[in-house]
C-alpha cells in the first residue's frame, strides 16, 4: 500500500462532517414542513444522511486513532490531541446510537419527531466541536504537516509576473513602512 502522508484521517473526516450537517438541516426542514409534500422527501434525505454519516464516522475514527499513534507532536500538541480524541469518541458513539435507533425504529420516509431532530442537532454540534479541535491540531499545533514555511516580515513577493505589479507592490510596501514608522513615532 502506498504511504499516504500523513494518513487517511484528513481525507475521511470530511464525509461525516458533511453528511451530519446535511442530515441536521433536513431533519429541521422535514419536521418544520410536516404535512406538506416536501416533508417526506426531506425525511428520506434526513434519515439516509444520518445513517451514512454514522457509517462514515467509523473508518474516520479508525484512521484518527492511527494518526493519534503516528504523528509527531510535542506536549501541547499531545494535550490538544487528547481533547480531540475525547470529543471524537463521544461523537462517534452518539452518532452510532442515534443512527442505529433511527434505522431500527423509523421507516426511511417517516417524518422525524421534534425531540429526535433536537438530538440530531446536538450530534451535529458535537461533530462541529470535534472538527474545531481537529482544525486546532493542524493549524495551531502543526500536527500532520510535513513542513511549515519560514515566515518573513512583510509580504515580499508578488502574485503575478508582470513588472508593473511588482513595482506597485514595492511602492506599496515602502508606503506601509513609512506609515508604520510615523504611527509609532519613528
């Protein structure tokens, strides 16, 4: 199997996030439009995306566990990983319980009860919180990132090759430096 850097977790994580988000939306719409023709169609989407989201969360959690045990990290990163792992474990458990209960008790076109819609919204909140903590691991702690760019003061390159843009950027940089030095009394 080819080596995937850092692993499959960053790829897989987007499926349960998207599916549970769509499920929460369609649970609300199906419950709010109860008695109208579109409610049944929304209910089908609500149930199916909940079931698929819970199913997608299982391999995502597996690859998350693999990432937990394989990415390089420091103490602060490890503490953040423990928080993310705790949220992820609770979220996967909640999703599997909700989806299992729903699959067992409901027909695919049954309009969800309001209390169940609230539970799905709560599960979506757990997914969002777990995703937030996962983003913190990458963007604040640099986990799973091969190399971070070396930052320089200022923005010293141009996003385009023409010379006019380059001279305008140089003039703009000089203008900012003059403004900043007068702002701070320099």
